C-alpha cells in the first residue's frame, strides 16, 4: 500500500521538468533600454492537460556580457502576480529577469497562469481555503503545483541561449515556494528568500509559549512534505535569508530554526531588518545585490561569517560577548546589538539598542544590560555592517530571565532617548517593489522649537514599549505628551490591542493640533480610544503598542503615562 506520508525526497524523486515548453510571446514592450515580454510556457502534465505558466521576461539591452548571461527568477507572494517595479530593481543591474505568476485565475486580470480543472485548487482564490492542509497527499496541494510551476520557470530560463546562471528571489510565501524549489533542483545557482521560512503548520504557536503543536494526520503530512523548513537541509546552493524582526506573518523566532537546518557545507547568510514589519531596509537590498553579483557574476566579494553570541543572565543583568569575523578584507564598520524583553509573539517585541562597553576589540564586542521588568526571557541578536557593504546578523539567542518586579514605567520617551525604540509606521507604500524601505532618516531626531528636540517621521511612528509588562494601563490612565507643528493637523493616536495570537485591533483617539510654531501639551484619556465600531477598549492588558499618525510634520517629546 502506497504511503500518504511523503518526504521531500519521496515527493519529488520522479518529477521531471523536461516536457516541451511550447513558449509563446504575446507582446513586447520597450522602455528605455529594457525589453519586456509577456510570455506563456507549458508546465507539468496533469490528467486533463498541461499547466500554462504566465510571466514577464525582461532584458537589459545594454547589459555587460556577464550580467547578460545571468538570470534572476522572481517568485512573488502567493496572492500577488508580476510586478514591474520589482522586476526593474534587477533588470536595471543588467540581469535577465523572469517574474512568474503562480496565483492563477484572478478577477479583472487578462494574463495569468492557467491550471487545468483537475488541479484548480492551485488557484490562490481556492487555495486560500485549505492552504495549510493536506487532505490526500502532499502531491495534491497548491504548494506542489506552485513549486512545479517554479521548476518549469527554471527550465524556461535554462533554455534561453544567453543564460548560464540562475538565481532565485523568493518574496514572502514565494520564498516558501523557493525553499521547495532550491531543495529539489540543482540547476539554481543561489537563492535569496525574503520573509518566508516555513513553519506555516505552527502559525500562531510561538516558540516561547507553553503551547505545542498537536499533530494529526494532515499536519504530519504537511510537516513532512510541504512546509518549507523541511527542505532547508536539502538546499545545496548559497542562501542569503532576510526578514523583518516584527513581521506578523513570518515568525522571527522560527526563522533561526530554519536557517539552522541548512547544511554547514552550504554557504548560508542571514540578515534582519530591526523593528520593521512588512518591509526590509536598505542593508537588505544591498545584501541581495552583492550576493547575486558574487554567485551569478563572479564578483570577488568575500562574505563574512555570521556574528556569534555568548550570553548569560545573572541577578537581572544580561552579559553578552559578540564575536565577529575579521580579516584584512572583512573589516567591521558598525556593530549594533539589540535586546527585547518577553513578548511570546515576536511581532510585538520592543527592540532596544544597547551600547557596547568602552573596551572594544576588533573581533569582539561586549555588552551588558540591566533588565527593566519582570520578564521571563530575553531575546537578542547582533547586526554587523562591513566596509564591503555587506551586513550580516547573528542568529537570535534567547535566555531565560526572572527577577523582582520593578516599578511600572511611566516615561516612555524624552529628549535624552533620541530615537529610542520608535520605528516608521507606514512603510510598504514607500518601499521599492513593496520590499525595500531605504529612507535612512525615516525616524529622525529634530529640533521643534525653543531649542528642544524630539522624534519626527513622515511615515508615522510606532513603538511596542506600551505593553502590559512595562505599564499598568487602566481606563483611568492618561497619555500625556508634547507635540510641535507648524500648521493645523489631525493627529491619530492608536493603541494596538491583541485580538488573538495573530491579529490586533486598533483603538484610536483623534486630536486636533493647532499650528503656530509652538510646543503644545496634549492629554488623551485611555477611555477616549475607540475601535472602528466605536467600542471602548475593555482589557488594557492586551495592548501591545502605540502609533502616531499624521499627514503633517510633527515633532514629539515627553511621552508619559499617568
């Protein structure tokens, strides 16, 4: 009797993406020196016909010889299709770029990948209903079909007469598809997964919680042959994984587990975008550029090993040594050490920057941190930027910690904190390709008037410093802060409260701020915050963060909870 529990090896051992591609170009468009072609080619054979794959193939007519013989396959998120802004990031560098659609049929769209009726469940509109289940075997899932589409996309690129090397860029769930592809297809030369790292079967079950997965037959089949982290050990091409520390969809703690599964013989690098949620930073974009240049174009870039952390906690004090990879050609330019206390859900962590001790050696940094609250564990990682332009992060290290309760925090921000733990709130619409947020002054420390400085951001501000561990909020609490603006504006202050393990509900208070080039003191009662349904917040222990949203330039200071 054939088993329904299929491993990656069992699932893909007989797959062969060598059927004739029957490619068709349905239109060409030239813009500047770029040529964009809408292409269709055939995918795998099903019981009632072949999958017909749609994508955009882009080429730079003025590219240098080496770049012109290297291609990048872009796998978008599962609910997204081809995107010219993302394509242009790499075609402008001279690569041939193929970005495919695998989500399938979509309202109001003429060109998309067409799945035969027997595998219609691969269309995202249908797949979303059962995306993390395996009713039969792993072969009868959307993930199998999506990975098969990616394999035929590699066949399409391999068949191009001017392509020698192929890199893969996987975006969010496209990265999950990429793990499957790169774990089972030796034709890929290098892989950059962004956000996606598997563990979908564990969604909502956090590593630091007391809860564990209760696997039934469907979960076991999913874990064995579908979930992307099962493929990490089989990836032989170089990998550079990047994610945002506060992503609500892709569990930051689990990312370390996936990377740890990659073979030690495989070149593997990691970098995190601290405090960001659904985008990556300029360092990540530069990393991807240098990584592709090294493994596709043969650039002589030397990529450093990840920093290693040795940490201990004693009587409420964290001590940590960060060991760096140093040599004549790998010179550290900047090292930043981040810590966060508690928050079982990584997306709600308040990441603080800790300064190193005065005695600094080139290959080692030492950090100490006095824990502030009655926390049960502390998370930490280091980010090292090298003079070559590469930025690498350590794996996340988590230490148990418990000590006597301190007094509740009242002052959340003042001038002496400079940028503190605040991050830009609205980032995705300002990010290149919806991926890379590159404004280095996204949160700035500006003078607002009378020689007094504070926080300012054109993208709004968010911090997770407002949480039940640090602050005892009640309906009698008040938020008091100073704000400086030159013109009238409406300021939205938003408390984010956990609805369940994965989602939050916004409770908003709107304040009219007068212009006039003066500092104004604002007081908002906790009872003034309302949901979109005009319902007051009942359980303040659920609050996990606060946002400040305004369309006008505002400078904030002296944020206090009383």
